[in-house]
């Protein structure tokens, strides 16, 4: 896919300085730019690279004036970084602009779907499924019975959406994600075996949610597991049955949230965090990586450690923890001195 400098400038509302018909078909860092690539310059410390880059087109600030002659065509904009990000978004949408139903694939006769559907080969759409406008489902996906998917949703290859799941608008679900599998519910028997507790609830995912690769979200035992609007989940996260995650909360990879825990809005949870079940985590909470949370957390707290406690207290304690061998040695020496003084007085 090729774009000219003028086409890019029109998208970004920028000004071309150089060759308006210069073409690019790839992106690059400015220091690694080569012919046919587009790059950007936003940080002044990289200014020297604009005189050596081989990139065909470079996005720069509108105030930029080269000190010597340059080879690259410039596109001048208000904010190069934001403009480049906007271009990445445009390129990503253009690249993924697929339509049509590939074969072999299966769509139930009772399923309904809107315009501009893309359904990749070897995918399965179950009974009474409802798909909105501009839905893209890549190959080898499974959507069980009674699944509802909103507009502008992308489900990448290999994702599995179990029955009764509801997905809002503008969501992205990455490869290998599993949504709506049974929650981990088993009752112990007197003989030491376990009986499965039926999981008859569902999963609700609201608008503008991103779900990373191989992340799993379990259906509720009863009721719903709920992912509120704007939530961003990284790869390889486990969300257990009946969990609720508040809007605009972000969670990094390898975090696990046990059943029936409620997480507030605007939270930030680091990687490899473990959160016990039946807890309430407040709004605007920050939990540092590898923390273990076993109690309710109030609004606006910042936590670290396992078990997690206040971040400031943890930092102060950690300084002493690193010095424990030295502290113990000093205590032993003081004890020795006290004993010697005591024995001297007794003598």
C-alpha cells in the first residue's frame, strides 16, 4: 500500500515541503530510515538524523527549518508525534479493511449481521448470533450461540467467544483470547472428590475495550462477569467468574483476578499481580507489579508488595530489608558489647 506526500499531508492537515508525489510504502525510525519509508522528528535531540536519513518523507514540526540541504521531503504539522500516531491508526485501519465471507466457514441460518462483515475462513458463527456493522472476524474464530457483537469490533484469529457473551462497540479482541468459558466452580464431596457447579451466567464487555492475546474471561456462575467501557487488558490475564472491572482501568500481563472481586474505575494494575476473591478495589488505585492483594483497597491508594501495602511504606521498608544482614550483624555486635560490659561489672 503506497501513499504520496500530498495524500499524507491531506490526512494530517499538513504542508508539504519538497516533492508532493514522493511515495512511501513503509514506516521507519528516523535513524533507520531508508528509501520508500516514512518517519517523523519530534524530539530535538534527534535533529542531526534528518540530515542523514534515507527516509523518503519525514513529518516535522511546522517551525522546523533545516540548517543545510536535506534529501527527505518534509510534511510540516503542529505536533509530529501526534500526527504520526494518527497516521499509524489510519494505516492500521486501511491495512485491516477486509470485507466478505471466506470459505470454508459456517454461519447459522438464525444469525444476523450488519454491512461490511469480514468473516475469515474456518470460522463458526452459532445460532441466534447478532453482529453489528463493520465487524471483522479473522480465521479460526468461534462464536457460540446467542452471542451479541456491536459495531466496529475486530476479533483476531483463533479467539473463542462462548455462548451468551455480549460485546459492545469498538472493541478489539486479540488472537487466542477466550471469553465466556466456565468459571472455576467446584464443590468438595465427603469422599475427597469434587462436583462441578454449573456456570449459567455470561460475560458482558462494554464499549471501547481491548483484550490481549491469550487472555481469559470466565462467565459468571450466575449473573454476569462485567468489563466496563474503556478497559484495556494486556496479554495472558485471567479474569475469574463474576468479576467486575470498572471503566478505563488498565491491567498488565500475567495478572490474575479471583472470583467476585470488584475493581473500580481508572485503576492501573501492573504485571503479575494476584488479587484474591470477593474483594473491593476502589477507584484510581495503583498496584505495582508482582504485588499480592488479599484485602479491600480504598480509593486512590498506591500499593506494592506481597501482601501488598502502602507504596511509600513499602519503599521505606525495602531500604531496611536490603540492609538486614548488616543490621543483624550490628545487633549481634551491640549484644556482645552489652554482655561484655555486664560481665565486666559483675567481675
